[in-house]
C-alpha cells in the first residue's frame, strides 16, 4: 500500500513541474533575442612564408645525426702524474667512497681520519688518496682539500689538468628510526 501511495505522490510532483508558470520568462527571452544577432569575425588572411634553401656548401648538415668531433692534439708535455710512485692504501678507492669522520692534532699539524670499508685511516698533508692521483693540499677541522690530476675532460688534448675536490666532515650521529607498531 505504501509503495502505491509513493508512486502516486511522485507522479503528482512531476505533473506539477510541467505547468505554464514560467511562460512569462520564456516569452521575454524570445522577445529580447529577436533583435540579437551574433557576429563572427572574418578569418584573417594567412600570408605565406618565403621558402629559403640551405646553401652552405661544405658545412655539415645542421639536422644530421652525425657528431662533430674535434681534432685530438698530442700532449704538450705539461703536468703528468708520477706512474712510478708506489701507491698508498687509500688510492685503491674512488674519492666518492671515502668519508672524513674526524681530525687529530699531532705536534701542531692536523691529521684527518678517513673511513672506508669499515676501517679508519689517518692521513696528513701530502698523502695520496682517490683513484685520480689525488694529493691532500690542506686539512681543516671541517674538510680535506684534494688536488686531483685527470686527463682533459673536453677530450681535445691528451694533457692532464688539475681539479680540486673536498671531503666534508661527516656527522656520525644519525637519527634513529622509530619502529612501526
């Protein structure tokens, strides 16, 4: 019985919505829109661009996939690493794997403590470390400066060039992670 009465009530509501109560608004809209006419701007004229040919003679094609390689020159006899010098233990590791963990003062000179593979090594001014012929040039309380010898990174020459790298003091205290419950 309730289902029947709710269906009858819904039908009555729908019938009430279909009445002529908004006829005055509809008539006003028709009257106002009689005089309105939309105006579309004409499409602008498209001007053609002039065609330019590529006349560069012997120059390389600008969009080709070939790579321009500069001529390699032989080294000018500048600085070179000493290949005959016996290697120090820290020269077996890349500089990125070395960590400065502290400093020690011995007879007014600072010695840095370098950690690698769980072992701590003590180094001083003039020691070698890293795989790029690095020499320690200075030690402070916060960092170790290293002068490395690398072949010319541009590849244009076979010369060796110097670059400066630093090892910053690493903080040993690491925050403990909370266990998820």
